[in-house]
C-alpha cells in the first residue's frame, strides 16, 4: 500500500517548526529595536567606550564634600563633520581641576553659512576607562543646536571628575582626561520648515 508523501504527523511538525521560526524572527526584530537603547544604557552605566556620566547638583555636592586635593588636567577637543559649515572649538584647550570639584568649560560655535543650520554633538572621553568617572551636570550634547547665518554662541559644559577614580587601580595615576565633541549636521527642524510654508 502506497504511503502519502505528507503524513498528518509531518504536517504538525512542519507547522510547529514554522511557528518557532516566526517567533524567533519576531524576537530578533524586537531585540534589534531594543539594542540601541540597551546599548546606550549599558554605556552610561559602565562608561564603556568613553561614555561620560550624567550627574545632578546633589551628586556634584557629594563629590565636592569628599575634599580631595589631587588635581587632574582636562584637555578639550572639538571637531565637525564635513557637511557642517561651522567653526567649533574650545575656549581653552586645557584646564587643571581638582578632582571632585565642579568646573566649567566653554566651547564656541559659529555658523559660517548664509542659512540656518542645525547640528547635534556626540562626545566621548579618553582614556575610555575614565568615562565612568567623568560626570556632566550640564551639557549641550545630544540637544539640537540651530545657529542662524553668522551666529556665534558659547556652549558651556559643567562637569566634575568623580573622586572614585582615585580608587581605580587601572587609572588612579592618570594625569589627563580628554573630553572630545564632534558636531554633526541634522535635518532641518520641523518648525523652520513650517515657518517658511506659512
């Protein structure tokens, strides 16, 4: 007696395999969407890749109360992407700060084009192991900045170096941290496009 090419048992196994493959594909898609915020959270918690930390005024006050007398040099670096017609530079290239004490750095940006241009800054610190100890209380990074033609602005960064760096055997003796910003051009803000259409 001839057997059927697809027995009911085989159909059920194929359906289960197909359902598992579909669930796997959906799970991978979900992980793809979640990977960016999860990676960002991981970097902010661990300082991985030179990602700096975000601090509050209360955090800064607690760090200052520790009262270390050790100083460290902070070097400031600035660059722009090729499509951004801005001059972007630090007001001062280096500063010596007391570990735990808040300090302020200023960057200067100027739009050299004849049209409004919006940019956004990314940042990191070197050596990358210092990222977890470099705390920013106030910063222009990750906020869109729109400069009008010829406009020049000062962009402050309020920060401190966490005294916990002195307990890290890997970088306790570090003498300088470099804070780097790169400005990238972003798409035109929606509000500007709406203003011109009215």
